[in-house]
């Protein structure tokens, strides 16, 4: 793609006659930043955006995994691993995971993301059999006790297949469907909603000097291409969520560039998931070395994402983020 349009998002019930809704939400825009590689951005009125591009920016997103995409949702993180960067080992046993899931539902999550392989920087790959033994029993228990949507956080088709049998309803692939060639056909065949995340490199190496020609446009192009690829394999755009992959093969400045310009990604025509919870850059900027104490910084960045139309926040601190979201919505 050579031309990109980033809506300059605004809010409020009083709006100009030429305002367009952002992804069918209460947010709106009258202007956009027109971006081209190697050139400075230029602000243009909404009427100069090509109609096909404008439609992807404005059309409401259909419900996905039973969730109304016209309002924000919280995805609760449930790592059933011994070594995740923030909560490794806390929910490794099925009973501990069950209790955590029930608590998250009570606190307000719409979706629980179950992962059996740590994707923290430097993490090694986990054999599929181990990943299945960690995640499938937990998903089965959660499905039996709650009506909440469940996603499986995996790069592997065999793990996803076992999770779907156990009751998962969405596949969240941090590799953006580049790791296992069998995963995309599985999701297309079973009509399973998916989340495509961008990452440069794999968890073991992704923070070893990441670099981009233009991080914002490079990430956009990857997500747009992978979305088109899944659509070509039989999925609908309405089944796909996109995630710019904050912290996955990015420096602090890369992360900040993406966060300042999140509204660009609405141009792909899919709901956006933002995962920033407790990440290293929040600790660095917020001067908090302890991952478990980064809730305030995580919430701040999350609300900034919601103001740009992000539909899903992936979080550790559910109760605190849910409280912030309720107040944010009331004021807005």
C-alpha cells in the first residue's frame, strides 16, 4: 500500500455535519493524516479519503465470539505457565486457574485468554504436548463453569485444535499466523475467530536489536497482508481481530510510535486488540521495576488506546481496569 489514512479521532455528542463515525462507535473524525512512506504526513478533510478506505474506517464491526464490537471489552490474561514474566506459576494448577477465571468474570472480563507458553522476551519454545496438557483442562473447566468467551493464546495448530474441542472460541496467535502453516486452515475450516498479532522475530530473540524502515507502516502492512491472506483462505474480515504487538520485537520508541498512532489500524477494517499490561516500557517510563505494580501505568495506556477506538484491552489487573473503564465511559 502506498497511501495510508489515520483518522484524527474526537469524541462528544456535538459534532460537525461532515463527521464520520469511527468503526461504528461513538467516536468520530472530520480529518485524517495522509501518510506515505518517506514523506511527511499531511492533514486532509474526511471528504478526500478514498471511499473504499473510508468504508473500512467507518463501518461497524460485527459481533465476534459473541461479543458486541461496538463497545470496549476486557480480555483477562490467564497464563497457565511456570515462567510468564508477571504471573508465572500463579495459575499453573487447574484449580488455581479455575478460581482466577471465576474471579475475572465477576470483575468484568468479556473474554479470558488462556496461554500455556510464555512469550516473554527470551522465552524458549514449549513442546505442543506440554502446552496442550496445560491449557485444555483449564479451558474445559472454565467452559463448564462460566459462559464467558475463551481464547487460546497459541502459535500451534495442534494446541488450538485441542483448545477448541475443550471449549475455546477464539485463537490468539502472537506470531500472526506465521509459525504453523496448519493453523490458519484449521481456523478457516472451523470458522473460528482469530487475533493476528505482529511480532518481529520469536520470543527468544525478538528484543535483540529490533529495527524497521517505518515501524507504524511496516506493522500496518504486515497486519493488512495477513488479514487478506486469511480472507483468501475462507475467513471473513468480521472474524479477525488485529493486534500491533506492543513489546514484541519493538524498542520503547517503536512502542510509543504505535501507541500514538493506533487509529491508523482501523483502516484494515477489523477490531483492534491492545496488549500493554505490565510491560517493560511501562516500568521504564513509569519508574516501576516490579511488573505486578505497573497497574496504574497499564491502565493509563489502555485508556489512551480506547480513546483511539481500540475495542479490546488485554489486561492482568481486571478489577482496577474495569473500574477505570466505567469512569472513562461515564465521563465520555
